[in-house]
C-alpha cells in the first residue's frame, strides 16, 4: 500500500502528527545536506532563501557580480538536489 493511501486511512489527529514528523525529518535532512555541500554554498542558498537578490549576495559575499552568484547558486542547488535525491 502506498504511503499516501496509508496516511489517508489514519484518524485526522494522527495524520496531522505523522505529517509534522515527516516534515520535520525532511527539514532535518535538508539541513544536514546543506552542511555537507559546504559553508559557501550553504550561506549563499540561505541568503537567497531569505529573499536577497543575486546582486545583494554578490556585494555581501564579495562575488564579482550577480551573474557569478546566479551560476554559483544554480551549481549549489544541483549539489543539494543530488545529495537529497541520491
């Protein structure tokens, strides 16, 4: 039986608890993988997640320009995606 089907058969309060546990585990995994891809990638991705533009990140982290930040960000995302998805 697929996990989604099994989850749908649980009582609402149990389903909510299970969803929170799964969400917390996913967040913990992303945090572990962020740590694993290196401090510079982690910092850049977290700044982007916080809403900073590539230009702002370039200034803050001393990259030469926003285009370099964008390229680096995409490479970092690829590393993160590869680690999470295996």
